[in-house]
C-alpha cells in the first residue's frame, strides 16, 4: 500500500482532531464563502458531504453525552428548576473549549432541548478557537448586543494565560487586563440581558502533553492558569468551579484529548454537571437573587 501523501495526512489530521474547532463561519462572518458549507469544506480540504457528515457525528456525540447525563436522576432533577424563560436566547462565548462541536455548550444545548422542550430555548455558540478575552470583547456586538442575548455563558482564561514561544517571559494577556476585560464583558452582558453572566472557569492543563504537541504556538502553565482562575472569584454572576477541580484533583487524564489541553467528551460532560450544580448552589443563587431580582421559585429545594 502506498504511503499517504502530505495532503492526505493533513486532511486526516483535520478529520481526526481539528474538525470540531474549525468553525470558519464564526471566524470569518463577513466572507461570503464562509456562509456556505461548500465554501468552508473547500477551504479546509474536504467535500461538503464529508464536512456535513463529520459535523453530524460531533453533534451525535454531544447528544449521546446529554442522554447519559440525564440518566442520573439527581442530575435530571436539576433541570426541572431553571432561571430561563420561554424563548430565551442562550449564548456561549470563549475559546475552543466552548466552540467544540461536541463540547460542553453543545451538550448543554442537548440537555435542555431533551429535558425542557416546552421552554423553546434558542442557542448561539459564538465561541471561536483561540479566543482570548480581547477577542471576546470584539465579538460582543455581534454575539450579545445585536441578537439581544438573554443569558450568556463565558468560558475564558486558557488563551489569555498562554506563553507564546516568541515571548515566554509573559502571558499573552496580563492579569490586570484580564480583570478589566471580564469587567467589561460582564457589564455588557448585564446591560443587554438584564441577567448575570455565567462564568465557566478554565480547567487545568496537562502541560507535559502540550509540550509534545507540535500544533501549539505556546505553552500554558498551571501556576499561571490558577492566577487567571482567581480573577473569577467574587465576580458578579454565577461562577462555575472557581477552583478548577471538576476534572479531579489532580485532573484525570481521560478528561482530556491527547494534546493535554482540549477536554474530551467525558470532560465536557463534567463541565455541564458543574454548571447545573452552580445554578442551584444556594450561596450563588441568593447573591444573584438579591442583585438581579431573579424569580426564586425554581430554587425551592432542600438545604441538603
């Protein structure tokens, strides 16, 4: 059998690894070719059918993960009382962890569509791989203001904390700028939606595995990431997993892909669990009820 050509190898990498994050229609919304599956497929070296089939496979994985979560009665119970109203638009902002076609935001969508179809919720995954907090600031008009978002989930920090190969002495975004950027994002979300942001903290990374992976332009150190995670502490809104321990402490390797950065479907499912637990955490809930006047009917649960 002949050895695969370089192009064939590149296409295989796209199919096996990159495809869930290659959502070019979000990266280049003003390019006409990016608004058709034929244009996107041609750009990344696939046929339209190949791209459609691969994306459908990702969505199927997300749906299967949602179904597995809902088999747990305790988790399913959490979906019966939610702050969302009928017809609400739920927006996801962040980097690859959120943009992933089989990631936590898509699993969350399936959980809500399966368990609460009567709410007729709408979803907009506006996250883009590699986005830092600066990039999200630039997307606020298109992702939050123009569509009039009702609830916004924000998962940031990993790209901000990266130390690029050309400048390893500093993180891409300073902690001070990260703080200011989150303040602005949170304020815009409040002004547009009238609801607090749901902040999803970044999980730790497996740095040793990242160092083996040639596709990354830099490295993330968990000591840096921990400091970025602390910026979420005490922030207005709901803060999901403020200590970053939802993948275990230390984190379990099966919650990651082989690159040590991107979560596996199993890891994404743990993020969805943490989100629902946070939405029902009494301390977070009471704070947000006072700040935003949310209806507390859905929080009438036992203190245990």
